[in-house]
């Protein structure tokens, strides 16, 4: 038996054994994708004993349902995946999860939602290219010079997020990005022809990609040659491998094998068809010897790179620290202005451009930087000619923008990413933001135009439910600042932590209310206080500014108020109970106001009647008129609150 057949036999049978024992999984892709995986790991640069070393090749499994095959491959190549781990596939607490997760060495991105992995691989390739250029020495050496690989299937390429990312990657000529396409022409419902008959080759050529084809996806040597050829391209490369889903099983070519575990009898049939009769889960001796020789060569390369990095550490101390540890310093001198105006969008641009970054913070917008204003004024653009630029022009591609930022930030601690758009378009990015939170990736999501006060653009551009979506996401910190000082506090929090953060600011110019830079990091604090107050008004962002005006009107009606600014409900909820109770004194009525549909305010307000928010979409009109129409102007709010107090 040829060594390639022995190795792919091991991968195929072991994957099916994992799935059979769990009675859950996807044997179809495991059976047809094994030759691709073998060729891939033959060519990749990695060290299984040091799976996170900085210049390893990156691999993203966009088709994350191939997890059984992934774990069998990691075990074969010496990663920290044991036979016991394989037999605990998809079990609670097991490292061999249902879809790959980054906690496991050898996994560079948590994937599952199809297409997200392709977009993240584009982000990883951007990071590699940027770091390679910015951290090279005068002699031309760079500690970053690896490749980014992505494994995908038919379903991945149908997703819009993937197509957006593919388009941008071609435009940027990310030539160290190699996409391995497992083309078995099957989806869960049947042949891809029932839903998609596009010519993938022509589509990628039109997107400025290099296209290579392997007619027999079971030919490891042909895939191996294609990978070597792809490394010489001046463009990103897709290698189209024509495969047969469920290869070797009695269900070959059938859609049912996508997610149907093979039973023991069917696995026996598979063994006969593959001529593979080795002991369950055990790596054959010849396979062990073959892999050992491959790893020996990879280890030699690893040791060379390790030595070069050690020399780099000595000669380029500052760069080494920035590259490996990150060095994101944020300095700000607060200005507690009681009068005047603040344009939050201009304030954000000023703060971004005043940051003292030794390390790399790169990003851009979905064609909206003149509107969100969160961009580098003097920063050069990252493009196909300039790899040192810190500004990314994502184009009108919100779906891919968030996922690409995930990929950038996943590369290593020395680089972070930001992206910006209107809050109403957050819906396009929700899957990527969710993965940021799930993986705990420090991406900064910067949203402007935060409420119905957007005005004339109308309800399609006026966010209502988006704040609730963001705040409901575990592990995502959401800030809605009411002034420049709180905005600076939000940025300080982001750069001081390694968590995904969303900052939400208004379009309209706000009156200064004396917001506090340091207290913003507490999530909520007393913004204004009247001696002997009998009512607390609580809100966030531009609504908090309105509440300060309402408090003044109520004081003339002999209702003394405390105004609480709550830029981040999540951070406030993490404060000690006694602090929360000092800020929100439950012995007195608490009214919460926000121009959104978020129900989070019910846990702070004295009763459900004391929550004033939106329960419908907005209207087209001038900002002040729209706010008044929804009873959120200072006059209407004052009347509403007085009515509530009288009726209690």
C-alpha cells in the first residue's frame, strides 16, 4: 500500500470512528477531505510542541464541520490530541469540540458558521503582510513571513461574507493566502445544482485570484504540487480539488452522508473499500515513521526561526516587544467642560489620532469614514502596493469587515483591529461580532449614528434594536458615551484589556455635561446630583444629555434629581453591590430613558412604568422633530415623568 493511502486511510477511518462513538458529526467531508489535509500538513510550517509560535503558518477551517478529520490530523502530526481525546469527540468538557475552537493548539480560529472562516483567513493574511513589512530590519529580515491557509467547501463559498472577503483579498493581492476548496458539489439538501450553478473558477479569476485545479481530489501528490505552485503566485490562490463526498463509504456521492454517522457495519465496509484494516485509532508504524521524518524537517526550520527571533529580540528590543506582547498606550488629559458643545464624531477622530501607539492598531470603515470620522488623518492606506499602511478600505462590505478584523486580531498579541459603520448596519456584522465575543478577540467595533436622532435618512438608518443585540452578547463590552471624556474612558478600557468592545456614538452635536473620564471605567456613575434629590434619572449617550436638561426643568417643579450616566451596563453590573446601590438608590424612584428598544433598563428602573424607550421603528424627519414625535424630547419627557410621579 502506498504511504499516502495508508495515511489517508488512517484519517478517514479514525474520523468515522470518532463520529460513530459520539453518534454525531459529519463523515462526508472527513472522507473526501483527508487527502487535502495530508497534502496541507506536509507543506505547512508548524511545530506541534509549540503550536502558537509566532511565524507558524496559519490554518483556518472555514468548513468547521470537518472537526473529526481536524482532530485525527492533529493527533497524527503530534499535537496535544490523544486517543482518549479522539474517543471523547463532541462530549461535554472535551477539547475535541463539535466545531474547532481556538483553545486547542493547532486551531487558529473558532469556526462553524460557514464563510466566516474564509473572511478570517483574509484578516490573518492582512496581518501577516502588515507585520512582515512593518517589523522588518534594515537588512530586510522580518520575523513574520508565513502563509495563511484556509480549508473550505461548497457551502462556505455560497455565503455572502465569504464572497465579500474574496473580492477584497483579490483587490489587495494577498499572495500568501491559499484557499483549498473541497469541491464535492453536495450540500445538505442535495446536489449544489439545485441552488448554485456558478462557475467558481471564472468568479475567482474575475476577483483577481490565481486559480489552480486538481481534477482528482484523492491524489495527494497532485494537491501537494498545487500548493507548491500556489506559493509562487503574486495573487491569492484558490486550489479547486474535485472530490466525492463520503469517499470509500457505501454512501459515496450522496447528500445523506454529510451529517449521518456511519455505524460499525458501514465502517467495516469502508475499511474493505479503502483496504485499511489497522487497529482502531492506532497510527500504523509506517505512518508514524513517515510523519516523524516530516516533523524532523519542520523542526529544523523551527529551530532556525527561533534563533533568528532570538537575535531579533536582542537587536530590535522595542520592535520585538511590540510584535510579541503588544504595546497599545492610550494617553488622555480630561477636560471637564460644563458649557459648550461636543461633536462626538470629531472627538473620536481626535482621540484616535492622538494615541501613542508603538504597536499596530489598524482598521477602517465600510466606505463611511467621512461619516463615522474614525480614521487616521495622516495614515497611509494598506493596499496591493503599500503593506505598511494602517488604514484599510473595506469597501461596502460590512459582513466581511467584522470577520476580517477578527482574523487580524487573531494573528498575535502585537496587532489589533478596528472597524466602523453606522449602528443601524450592525445587523450585517452580528455573526462576526458574536465570534469576537466567543473567541475573546480584542476587536474594536465603532458605531456612529446611534439613535432615531439620525433624522432625515429615516427608519432604515435609525437604529432601534441594535443596542439590545449588542448588549445581549456575552463577553462583549458595549459603551454608549455621553461626551468626549466618557468616549476617552471607553477607549482606555479597550486598550487596557484584551476583550472585544463596541463603542456607540451619536451623529448630532451634544451639549457638554461634565462627563467623567475615570468614572466611565465603572460603567455607571453619578453625573449630576442635587442635594436632597427625590428622583434618579438614568440613561446613556445622547439620552443622558437630554436627561440633564430634564433634571433642570424638573427642579423648577420642585423635583430634585440625580442624573446617572450608564455608558456600559455590563461594566456597571460587575461593580461591587454597595457601589451599585450608592449610585442607584432604590429607596427613591428611578426612571430609565433610552431611545432604543433595549429591555435591559427594566432591571434598574423602579417599575416597568418607569422605563421610557422605543417600541417601534423611527420616522423620517429632522432629529428634534423625530425625538419629539416619540416623546423623547426634553419637554415631552418632563411632562411624562411628572405624570408618572403624580400617578404613583
